[in-house]
């Protein structure tokens, strides 16, 4: 039985005060279930990681980074290494979020390096995959998602795969108000689980957690997570509102 997992991606939002206030509100609202019935993580901007880590220190809520770099140190201006993230209390890191892919031009090869570096550095990667609207309309969802997973996980053994969480985020449903129907989400999640079984084995396929990301809200969270292969949610905008995010976490129980 896979334990539900809900992660909040704050993106380029909050300031030092609102980030801490939001973190404290999550501790207050989700303390009875976080880490017990459902795993919970928040991914604040880099500059607020330490403050948020301190604010949630009394709760079973993990902190994640929104990105990482694949080198450990050196002349890489503006980048953040896995050791730096570990040093400030990070447990997770997003790799290949759609905005990194489609706004900032990250390739599958680069994302694979980040996934590999995360695992080597003791950080749990959340590998994000998903298709653009034109790719879905051209019926290329399976082709795109399959490529992103194969190339994103390239070179990883089954043992290392156990550190990975996958997140399916249809790009056309991020920040648009559109949401994949539960059936659409389940269809792609089932495809992903089948693919993991083909690339690895049935045990890996059964154990890996696959989150749905794409305009998840309190009013659709329970139905989305009620699907057989949807193991949780990667939440964007709704994770910036404590009441909404707590409601989503509670819906996972």
C-alpha cells in the first residue's frame, strides 16, 4: 500500500514573513495527519528554505527545493548543490518541473543529471513529466511522457529508483484553471506505472509513488486521489493558501 504524498510548490512567491506564517499555519492545520497518514512536503524559494525549516521543525512536514544543480561545488554562479540543500534541512527536490523545461529550456539530459545527483547527494528527487496542450491535441501524450521518463531515469538502478517520486503534470493544466479529469489523470498514471514495470520490475512499479500536478484544489483533490494509480498531488497555487492546502492534505487521508 503506497502512502499518500502531498507536496506544495510555492514557486516564485511569498516573502520572508509570509513564508514563515504559511509554514506555521500548515503545522497548526495538518499536524494530526502529516507524516502519519500522509507524507507532506513544501518547496519554498531557496532564500526562505532555512526559515521555513525552522518554522516546521515541530511537525512531520518535509522541506523540498524547487530545483538543484548536478555539480557539488565550483564556479557555477547562481546554482545550488545537493550538499547545500542537505545543509539547510532539505529532504526533497523537484527535477524537471514544466516551467524549468518549457520556460527555462531544460533538457531531458540535464534533468537526468539532476535526478542522479540528487540521489547521490541524499536528496529525494521528484521527477516531473507532462505534455503541452498541442502535444495532447496531437495525441502524443504517451510518446512525450514515455520519453521524459526513460531519459529522466536513464542509468538508474531499481535500488536508486526507490528514492524517486514521479509527478505527472499536464502542462496545459498548470495555472490555467483547467484540470485533467480524474479519468484522464488515471489513464496517464496507469501508463507510467506500466512503463516502470517494463523498465524495471513489477515490485518497482507497485511501490513507486506517482503524484498528479495540475490545478489541484480542495474541491477536486479527493476525487483525483481516489484513482487507483494517483498516489498524491503536487500542488501549486492552492499550496499558497493554508486553508486550501490543509484541506487538500486532509483529502488524502
